C-alpha cells in the first residue's frame, strides 16, 4: 500500500489517530474509527489480534494466549516494532 492510504482519511472517514484502543473504557478509544474496517501492519506483517497501538512510540498490545486477568479480560503483552495503521 502507498504511504498516503495509511493515515489520510477518505471522504467520510476520520483520520486514524496515533494511539488507538479497542476497549470502549479507554481514553484512546475513538468509536468513529471503528465504523470502518482498519488494519494494523506490525513489522511488515498484517496483524488481526491487536487490541491497542501507538504509532509514534512503536508498540502494539496483543492478547497473551488464553490467559485472563482477574476481571476476565485477556492479558495483554506489549510488542515493540514498526507500526502502520490503514483503512482497508
């Protein structure tokens, strides 16, 4: 994909934020972005299990297997590398 499709919005699509989370309780959750299909490319490979990302700091958070925390949410691990977000 070209550089312009990664963060530039098309008509009707909001710009992808630098930091985004799928958890609606998070301060970094933007519901308008999730009305469209988005993709995350981490170190050159598209990932489908990303729960949160930050492009400027270069990390993603993904579930750690089937492990759950004490509230029943998936336990997340942080991976560092090159992060790209784009609309599909």
